């Protein structure tokens, strides 16, 4: 889904940045609240992208 042709680069960049932040929080043993917040941000971006893709069909 992330590498769909026609997906705006800004959406891909935001999704990949959020995923990187989430993974970094895990690797750096951040507090559980920080990890959860970053996970939810990542999921929200992916949900938004998925919603845009559904509307585009």
C-alpha cells in the first residue's frame, strides 16, 4: 500500500517517518506511553492513506 503508484510523495514520507519514529522508540526502550503514541500516529497516517485510496477507486 505504501508504494502505490500515484500516491503523493508527502503521504509516503509522512508514513515512513512515523514508522521510523515508532521503531526507534522501541529500539531505544522508550516509555510505553511514548511507544503507544508513536504507534497510534503511524496507524492514523496509514488509515488516512487507506481512506484516500478507497475514495480514489
